[in-house]
C-alpha cells in the first residue's frame, strides 16, 4: 500500500513535470524505479527475518522422534543463518543509502558550499581590511616615530 | 525331593487339528523331531524347588552382614533384584532368539514393542527437551556473535561515513564503481584538482596528487595513505644567505600513514581528531599541489624573455636566477613528508637558516628583504593570477598591494616578482643613503611615504626654516589678501621606481633657475633623475640650494640687492664690493655635511685688474644662525650704503 501511494505520488509528480526537460523526467523515473527496488529489497529482507524467526519459534515444540529433533536442529541453524544474512543485506542497503545521500545531496552540499564561500569571502575582506588598517597604523606610527626621531638631538649613523 | 510325584500324560501321537481358519483351511501342528521332543520334555520339569533352595542360601549369607550394610543394601536391593530379573529375562530372550535363528522349535510369529512406561516416556521427553534446549542455546550464542559482528560493522560504517560526510563539506569526494569488493577501498576518492586552473591555454597540468584514495584503517575509520615525501613545499631564498635544502620541520607533518608506530596512535585518537588530522593532511596536499603549479609556472616563464632576471641554474625542482643588484635567488620544491628531514640530512652541512637573528642581521645588512615575506608575496601574486580570473575580487583600499600584478605592468609574473625584489633591495640602499645624509644634518627630516606598490618607493626630505622676523611690507611675495606668504618648509621628494631614482623639489640648483631668478620661478618645482652614487651629493646640493633661495627671499624682502649663484648668496655692500655666503656640501663630513663660507669680494673695475677675495669658513651653521648671519650681512649692506650716501 505504501509503495502504491508512493507510486501514485511519483506519478503525479511526473505528470506535473512532464512538461519539463527530458532528462528531468528520465531522472525522476529512474529515481522512482530505484526507490521501488530499494523498498522491495527492504521488504524481502525484513520478511526473511520475520519468517525465519517465526519458524525457529515454531520448532520449539519438543518432538517425540529423535530423528525429527535432529532435522529440526539442522533447520534451526539454517534459518538462523538466513536471518543473519538478511540482516547483513539490510546493513548493506543502509550503506548504499548513505552513499546515495553523500553523492546526491546536492541541495545541501551547494548550500553549504555557498555558505562557506560567503564565510571565506567575509574572512578575506576582514583580513584585507585588517591588513589595510595595519598598514595605515604602521604608516602613521612610522611617521610619528620619524618625527620624534629626527626631532631628537641625537641621531644614530646607520651602518653603510 | 520331598514333594509328591506328578504324572503327566502325553497326547497320543496322532495328528490333531490345531486350528481352522475362517476360509476353512486346517492347520496341523508341525512334526516334532527327537531333539525337540527331548527339549520339551526337559522343560516340563519344574525346577522351581532348586531356585528356592538357592534363594534360601543367598538369604542366609546376607543375614550375616551388619545392620548398616543391611539398611544400605536394603535401599538398593530392589533395584538389584530388578536388574537381576531383567538380566535373566534378557538371557532367556537371547536364547530364544538364538534358537529362532538356528531354526529350532520356536518361530517368531510377530514382534510388538512393549508399551512404554510413563517414566520411560518422560525420560525420552526430557532427553528431547534437553537436546532442543541445547540447540536453542547454541543458536542463541550464534545470534549473539552475529549481533556483535553486525554492531561492530554498523559502528565502523557510522564512523567512516560520518567522517566522510564531514570531510565532504570541505573537499570534493568522488566515487568510483569498483567491480571487485575490497575491504580497504570503498571506491571513494578526494579530488583536489581545480578545474578553473587546469586550462589547456594556461598550460597547467593536473598534479599526481590531485586524486587521493580513501581507505580504512584497522579501526575502520577513514584513512588516507600517502607515500612519504610525496608532497612538496615551495622554498624561496637568496643564494648564499638561505639554505637551499630545508631540514626544518616547519611544516606540520600530519599524515595518516600505515606505519606501525602510527596505528596505535590513531586508535587512541577520537573521531574528531582523526577527521581533523585527515583534513590537515588534505590541506597539506592541497598546498603541495599549489606549490607544484607555482613552480611549473615559474619554469615556463623562465624560458621567456624577461628584463628582471636571468637564469643561472636549473635542475629538477630547483631554479636559480640573477635579479641584479648583486643578488641571486632560488626557488625550489622540496619534499615535506615525515622523512624529509632524514633524507635531507646529507646536505646539513649547508648554511641553515631557521629564522635566527644572525641570518636576519646578515640579510638586513645587505639590504635583502625578508625571505618569508617575499615567499608569501610570490604565492599571493600567483594565486591572483591563477584564481583571480574566475573570481571577481572587490576593489577596495585593502587590495592596493594586490593591484600591482604583472598584467598591469605588461610583464610576466616571474619578471614582475624579480623586479619587485630588485626594487626592494635597491630602495633599501637608497634609504640607507638618505638616512646617512639626514642623520648628519640636524635641520633635515626624512619622511617615508608608503606607496603600497611593490616597485615604487617614496621619501621626502623635509627642511623647516625659522620664521621670518621681517614684518609685513611691500614685497613681491605678498598675497592678494595682504598677508605675506611665509615659506617655512622645503621638501625634496625622492621617488624610486624599480631602480630609477627621481628627485622632485623646488629651488633646484640649475642653470635655468639662475637666469630667471624671480620669486615665483625661484620656488618652482623641478624634477630630475640621478643614480645611487650621486644621491647624497644631489640631496645635499638641493638642500643647500633651498637654504640659499630662502635666504635670498628674505634678503629681497627687505630690499637688499641680492643674487644667487648655484649655492652662493651674494649681497652687494657698496658698488664693487660684494659679500657672499657660499655653501659647501660634503657627504663624507660627519659633522654636518653642509658647511658655509663667507667670501668677501672687491669688485673688478676697469681701472683695477684682478679680484681680491677673502674667505672665511663659518662651519656647520644651523638655520637660525644662518638667518642671523644674513641679517647681519643685510645690516652691513645697509650701513655701507648709508655711509656712501
């Protein structure tokens, strides 16, 4: 049901952007397809985990036949392995989603880059102003010091 | 055999019908052979009496034991008896089975499992339950191990991707689709190249360090492994003053190599510190790429014509050039990895400058500017050249120093840089000359004018004269509003552009000024050039000329006939007799550089031939004393005229 709703919403979105450029519609379709595939994988893995766990719990009844107990033990091991495998598959899916977030989050990346650019520009302006102020202060200090020095009675002969 | 004898009668040896089945079939017993008959006869004998006697014997033996043993044996006696009975029955069954196998008198018609006892059922159930419980415990252990492993994997990934996301905010991360799964390489790379710089027209080529692979360390954290000495730093210095090879660890050696001594350190670092270290390492590599680009550009410009430099030596990652003014500089790329200091120990016998006072003293003494400041300047102008095209830098007062780029001067960056450096050295020498003159003449002041131009320097030699004591009167220098113009300061401006000295001042001691010795032209500004060797003399002559002009103006103010001839001021006492105040300049004079002479001249008439002249040295006079001397001379002129009248 969730997938259907999403498909409907995506379809509505596609129809809305159908008048846009071709690549945009194709990208949207590809994204929708990928979303479906990911959801399918999640559903499969979760179902596998739940089913296997249910079977393990169901096998908890003690059987009279020792042969059946051995069979059940082997089945339990098999289902436990399948559960772990499904969990690992989910983790890989999460990794893929993280990678997708890293490489597809253009909006946030661009915003951050622009923010950093603005910060660095401000920093550069601030540094330039600081340098200019330092230059002005140095110039004023030099002028003052020269006036004091050359007004004094004693002047040192520079080493030539 | 106390019991009664029993007699049993056998049946007649005739075949008797044993059974009739439903379908009417008759069953007769099978024929018994002699052995079977004998066995059956033996079995018909009752041996119970023998067993009873045996039991009595056993009971008698047991009565001889102590009371405790009897009580203890009594506790297990039942089980023992049961076991014995079971053993006997098993023996009978085994005999029966053996007999059946031997195909003797008994045949097995069918076997049925005996109905299990409740305790047997419970024991079987207990065994099954225990087995199943063991299986579940084993399963539980397996799940715990798997959960632990998955949790570790989650934590590792969280650390890795968290660090990657944080670094992605400052660096460009690319992903490569790798076919083979590699635990140490997820296929991520850091791209440190700048597309705006790599323009085929500009000639820049991407550095080998532009792409850096992202790997995992032993703790699962993001790591960057770079070979030692793989990145460089730019080194600039003066030949003979700065070491060519820099064994200093001035650059931070922050790297995440996989050396064993670093692994334990990295494990103890927190994620933040690890990310910070990686960021610093990437920054070092970024700076290295910048240094390589800069050196590459310098190399290319070195082979183009330039007026400011000439290449005197070149090899891999090293370039040496002469820039004039007796200076040679070098630009090199040196590895700045951790082992750089170890590798460069071979050249440790070279002069090492680690910002010592002695090195700075030598640099300052020779007039060479600070190595570090010009290293920064070189990087700055390259940065503006390479990256300034793509960015619109706001024009501000603070950018005045950066506005002097090579493009403004129609020269290459290297040329501009070398000319700037040469100018700095030359201007330092000019300053030394000016200071040597100004410090010896008390009434001169030197004022520096920062131009914020890397190839232009400017100073002013200021002389303040004493105020005039002559009251306001009719004078050519009167202003329209009636107030007398007082000239109290004389300025001599010295401007150095590259290695060209130009002087701009009033009252220049030139021939043109002599011919037109009016007040307005007397103080006209003139501009001329000179070289460094003549600068002290020129300045002193200019100052002396300004003093003479000032005295001349003062003398004319009171109506005295006065004239000026280069550095002499002549006053006419009476006709034919003149008194002159002559200035003499000597830059080597430690007492004052400008000394004055009083020269008396008797006029040359047609009757008298020859000019008699007497001179008297007045020494180094201050301006107040000079003014007083002038007033005295003016009074002398006035009294002499009156006497004639």
